[in-house]
């Protein structure tokens, strides 16, 4: 056992709290940073002149670092530049990021917990993590450095961004979606939004752990998929529509052929028979566009068991509903809307955009004949993503549409800290599709439709 004096000695050996850097130290750090930036720009120019960057970009990251370490070592020796080992590592990282990477954004892209990155000009970078927005200290050297990163993103996929075409959609090699806008459209320098692509797709059990819905709701949803009911997922921007769509598609039986159609490929369905198609924008001459609507029509000639459209935004909604109405049961899509009623109104409007001159009553009955349920999801004020309702569609005698909530989320409180409190509950309504679930070998216990009281008791 240690004596009192030994314990005191051990106490004295504990490290002291780090003191704030002095002004002299801060100035020295700035000088070092400026020196590294200066060398990075100088050697990057030499690297571009003397090497094949295309080959470098194709190297594995560890091999790339070894190669650049050798090259930078040669450059330092050639020009008699002496720097510390720490600064040399920073120099190499800076050159990698700016020459063959994504500059200051690299650290954010490598963080698996970050879901979105937003750049508002060279001096403002934000990210979303666990549903919350955070501002970073990250800055680009100048507008040119930011534009260089944008060019690095769009060039490999044959896109371009310039004054004549100041907006572009693209994606990173890992599938992350990118949107960029440059002046004169943007008012404060180039704007970049990156929606990151998860390495491992979120499954339904992950969403359950996040508290997005209850086990009973999850059981009901998986039975709906197995029984080939047509489902529309409705939600606002960033609510998780595509995530839920992908998670539900995982329950499609392996013996079925799935055709996926997306504006920008995001879905990753671990299924043995998936054929994916992606829309294509027009080129700079305004030619070559392949629309979602064209792809939906083409999918009908590809012997699909199920058709999944990433999101319907316009006239393609009519073709999607037509597919659902003509034997392609169990199809899925999403729509940008803030409630099931709003989703219905959006669908009506999109069908009208198709050029079909039909009375509203006919359009509504057409939608109800095609769509069995609407799953509404949303992002709450505190950043939580919740399933807000599962609603069944019915047509009334007067031609109006009735949306019958089977499950819903009830908010009970908003705390002083801004946290939303509430609970999911069944409404007591028994869905008409229960017989179909049983017929397809996917029955559910009717007890799950009993309402839940705030305390959690049925």
C-alpha cells in the first residue's frame, strides 16, 4: 500500500492543466501555418507539372501517401527547405487534400456520424451531426480553392460548372450527393451542399433503436411489404424518406425482380435481383435528357415484380400510379409533402401535370385504386426524425378521399431545452388490409392496433 508521502508524490506527477497559448506562441503558430500553406501551393504547382495526377488519384490512400512523401522529400531536398517532421506531415496532408482530395472538407467527409455538409462561400462551413447543425472553424484559402474542390467533384462524372451553367448536381465516388451553385447565382461565393452516403445502409432495426417508430409499427410495415401493398413515403426535406424507402425495400422477397429509378442513385438494396436506372440531365446544348417519366415507362417493359421510384416530383407520378394499378403491386416511392393530406394534394397536382384531362374525382379514385397506404415521416424541431403517421386510403361515396390513421405520433411537450417529448400510438382503427396480410402469409396480431395511453399502457 502506498504511504501518504508516496501518494503526494504521485499527485505531484500528474500533468497540469494546459495553459492558454501566449500571444508569441499564437504568432508562431500563424507563421508556421502560413509557411505550410505557402509550401503547399508551391509544391502543388510543381506536382501538377511533373506528375500524372490521374494515376495518383487511382492509388490506394496508403500508397498515395508513401508516393507523395517521397516526392515532397525530393522537392524539399532540391530546394534546400528545412521543416520539422510535424510540418512535413501537415504539408503532405494539405497537398493530398487539395490536389487529389476535397481540401478542408476531407475531415468532415471521413466522420461517419456527419450526415450533411454545407459550404456558404470560402469562410463558412457547417455540418449536421445527430440531427443538429454545427458551424466549424474550417475555411478555404480563397474562392479559387473552393472552386477547385467543386471542379474535383464534378469533373470525374463529366459535369461542368461555369458562368453559363452555374448550378450542378453530382455525386462523390462513395455515392454522397452534391449540389453546387456559383456566382452570379450565389451571392456570397460558391455554395456547396453534400448529403453523405452511409457506408452501411440504415436498416429498419436501426430506425427502431433511434426511436423513429415502435416495434408494432415496424411489424405492420414489414407485413405490408411482404403482402405487396403499394406504399408512398411522404416527408419534408431531410426527413429521411430515402433512408426509410431503402430500409423497407430490404424486406422484399428474394425471388422478386426489383427495378429502381432515381434522379440521383442513392438506394442500396441488399437483394439478389435489383436493376437500377438513373435519370440524366440535358447536356450543355440542351440535348440528351433522360427523364424519370421515360424511365418509369421503360421499366414496364423490363418484367418488373416491383418498381421503386426514389421520388416523384412531376408528371411521372401518373405513370407510377398506372404501374401500381396494372399488376405491379408492392411498388414504393416517396413524395415531398408535410402530411398525408398534403401528399394526396401533391399527387393530384402531379397527375394533372401529365397532360391527362381528367376530372378531379377520377384522379382521386385513380390514386386510391393505386396507393394503399401513406407513411408520413418528419424531422422535429429538435432534430429527431419520427414516423408521424401510417394512413390507409379510402374513397368515400361522395368521391372524396378519406385518410384513416392507423398509427400516429402524439407530441406531449417541448422542454425548455427544445427537446420534443411524445409517444407513438395506434388509433384503434383496424386497417382493411388485414385479410390481405393473412392471405400473403404475413399476418399481424390485431392487438397491435389498440391505442396506447401516454403512460405506455394499452
